[in-house]
């Protein structure tokens, strides 16, 4: 029997007060420290009825807020009939228990709120496994908080522990068993995804990453003319989607969109979604999409880069796509973004502005280390034809008598291995150079 106040907790449709503890540096850094929490709450379908922020050098170890602010938060919850208090901070299990006791209101911290949103958005088998695993790992150290109403019941003479503690041990065993099962299932899914990604090795791939609501899905829709789901919400989709993108003068590539990030993304969630981000780890070009019109764009860039580093994504071949240039109000802020970062491409996914420049930039990156060549050889040269089938993209093929003439694109190191008395190789200049991109 669990706490009836928290049983089957869904934050949707609940009345909630927002709370946060920020350092003086954070208060100076952000114009509106609760902006993102407000967005998360609205995404979760919560009705916001009040807000409270405290500036402290460090959180109170027992209640996160200072004692005076805890009392103020309790009065705020009572005055607004708040059913939940959403914290923009991650709370320890003890802090959560203490705050619920002091305020007599359900406390939901930042990680639990994000996990709730992810649970409501998970559509595929893989996403549901990932979210459930993250939720179980989050709640395991907090099980005691769900059983506090049974802790005062005596277990009888010689029992030593009450039924609450006994049930707690039972729950932990069941939870650990389910965690092991989910990890096994996700391992199988991960192996299948790795095989899928590996099977695409013959095709060039581009992946979109970025802060949630930066416009990745809209950009994907613009570039691929596809009908991918687009919504003005945080975490509109959790699943990696791949579409074919035809780049003029280059050819087709596979473009993948991934789940968006936010600051302080729950650690267990990042770990669970590593397989979903497999595309980003093995992509040829990474497009980091940024909402250039957002006042916190620079901080959002830092957040995404930190998450990419956490999951082992190589950022060497990354382009920064400054999206929503049509909505930029501060030209000075936009210019600073371009000065602070190399390889920036300004675009508007909504209007199509900058699309050609982006396509040229991606083609240039894809072409690094690649050459286009014409090869003429005997039609019976099976060894060379097999080599080209494995290491090159054949763009055209023309047979004349017993000879075959091919246009191919391949890594330069492989082109240097082609030789033979009956084979003629002509290497051309790359289609796009870095100078073309700048122009």
C-alpha cells in the first residue's frame, strides 16, 4: 500500500505553485529564473497558481529553502489551493520528505517533472522502456518517502520492524528485478539499433541536435519536405526520426532528428536515452540547432554541448545552425553569438531563409577527405568493381564494348589505392570548398 496522495501521480491538470533556490550568480545570469520551469509545467498541463524564488549561496541541507521561506511556501500553497509544489531544483530524498511534511503538499522536483513529461510523450516500445527505467532509478532511493504513513505502525513483539519497512524491502527487490529486466531489454534494442546504424555505413548521415523547442523538427520538415510532427512545446517528440534529404549537387543523405535537451536533464534519463542518440554518435555531420531569438541562447548552447560530451558525441564535425533569425529582436545579441562561435549558419526553418547556405555548408563538410573521380577499366575487372562497391559511391556507370566508365565519390585514401595497367583514374576537385561556403 503506497501513499494515496502520491499513488499514480500525474501532474497533468493539477494546480501547482512553482519554487526555486538560485545562487546570486544565477539570479544575475538569468532574466527570468523560472522561465524554463514555467514552460515545463505548461508542457505537463499544470495550472500555475503561484511562484516563489529564494536567493541563497547554497541550499539548506534539510529543506533546500530556508526555514522562513518554507513557511512562506506553505502559506502560498494554502492561499492558492495548490495540489503540487514544483521545484526547479533537484531535491534529495530527505529534502523532499521534509518539505512534504512541512507544507502538507506533494513536492515534485525538476527531475520528476521532466520524467513525467517524458512518460506522457513516450510512444515507441524503446522510448517507453527508456522512460520506465529512468523513473525506477529515480524513485528507488525515494521509496521510503512513499511509505512514511506506515513507519509508525509497530510490527509486534520481536518483529523488529513495522510492515512499512518490510514492504519497503519487498518493493526494492521487485524494483531491482524490473530494472534488471529493462536493462536487458534495452540492451537488445541497442544492439538492433547499432546494426541499423551500421547498415547505413554506405550512406552519408547528418544528425540534428539541440535544446528543446529550438526548431529541429521544423527544420527537418523544411529540408526533407516530410510530414514530421511539429509543435510549439518542450519535448514534442522523444523518438529519433530519419528522413532522406536531397542536397543539390551532392545527392541524398539521411537526416536524423533527436530528442531535445534542457539544463539539468536527469542523469538517469540521459543514461537511458543513450541508445536513442546512437545516430548522433555515428553521424558524418552534426547540426546543432539553436534558437537564436532566445535571450538565453548562449547558455542553451553550453547545455547541449555538455550533454553531447556526457554521451560521448564527437563535436569536431559540428555546425552551429542559428535558427529563427526571422524572430531575432536583438541584433547585438545575434552578432555576439556569431563572434563567439565558429562555423555558424543563420537560417529560418519557418521561412526557408539560409537553406542554400546550409546545404552548401553540409556538402562541404561531407566532402572533407572525399574526392570525385572518373574511372575507366575493363568490364571484367571484378576485383576493382568489388572494391568500388564496398568503398565508393558510384554516381554513374557507362559501358562501351568491353570497357566500363564510372563516376564515383570516395574517401581520398581509397582513391590512392586504385591502379593497374588497364585502369585509368582521373581525380576532380571537390564540388564545394570552404570558400564556397563562406561565399
